[in-house]
C-alpha cells in the first residue's frame, strides 16, 4: 500500500509499505505553501497524460478553506510550475478533523459515484454528492446530509466503497475501534459497530488499502512518536473481526498530514473491507 503525506515544507511524499518494509519515493517538491495544508483527502494519480509523466489530484484543507488541488509532473518527474490548478471550493472548513473522497466505479460499468465526507471537531459527519454528468451541467457538493454524535472519533480511514454504502474504520480518543457504515440513502443514518474496545488511542492517522478479496491492510500513525504500525484486518464483522498485527513499520513518520495515495478512478482497487 502507498501512504501519502504532505511535509511541513509543502512537498507531497509517499512510502510504499509492505509487511516488514517501507520504501520512500522521491517527493514532489513544493506542491503547497509550507505549513499550509491541515487536512488532505486521498490523492489519485493518472500516469497517462500526454506530454507529462503523471497528473495528481484531490482535495485539501488549507487554513479554513477547502481547495480542489492538482498538479502535473514533467517527463523528468518534476512538478510542472506552468500548470498550477488549485481552485477554492469555499470557506468554513477550519474545524475539519478528517476529510475523504470516495470514488466508486466498477469500470467500465456505470454508475460512476464520487462522494465527499467531512468530520468536524464537534462530531458532525457530513456527506456531499458530486454529479459530473460527463461535463454537462454538473452539480457539485450537492445533496448535503449530516449526522452528529462522533465527537469521540480521533481519525478515520475508508475501508469499503460499494454501490449502496461506504464504510470507514474509526478510532476514538478512548482507544476503541469502530466501523461506521454510511448507506447512500437519505436521510443519512450511519450504522456504527464496535470492533475493539481499547488500545487504538495513539493513532493520529489511519491509512487503509485493500488486502486480498475481502480484507484491508491498515497503517496506524502516531505523530507524537513519529512511528507507525501495520495490521491485516479481516472482513469487518463487529467484535468478531480478525485483526493481525504485522509489526512496526521500519520508517520515520514525521509529516503533519497523511492520506491514501491511489491510482485514478477506474483503475484503483475498490475497497471491500466491510
């Protein structure tokens, strides 16, 4: 799995994490202003861009505003300074503690679903839907729905993206671990199940990737100690969920912001951990 991060200097970095190993790629230098990014959703990459080696894009919170951000890499692998594409989505995001974009697409079949999720410091979990309509009269950040009661959550990671629901794995400040399933129906009514009752409080960030057909590999990052631990999590089923500790990741995790790096929509593995 690839764990992405934004460094204090505004570079976009990544580590390939496998069982017992971690390999760092060369960072993309100077993508953001130093110290600006507080929260980032997953970033997706497209390697098939004429005249460039890749395109990378996603959503980030800088200060109290949300931005749609993307950048191109030259054929030499450097950030193309001639093509900045950072767009302001809006203000009012200063209390955001977690954000993620879920992208469901069983390529090439339809539908192609993009959904945005925000967790605020007061425990409000909010969902928006993105209707691109192939460029014809798109409706972005539409059908806003919210649910309260998640103030104890420290951070989350997406572990399932399906036609009918998304699921997140969440740890609390008290150390518990839960799944939060969010059906695509309205009104928004999350289904919460306890997975473990203790020992998960140290992790400030969780990053997840598909492992096998039904499982998930999870990396938990402790920013205080700059360490991370990896786990193999079986298909989530409440307290019956099988979790195998894979040990400490042999690398330093000193960056302020972490997220999942993935391939472009349609090529990325869709998660099915619950």
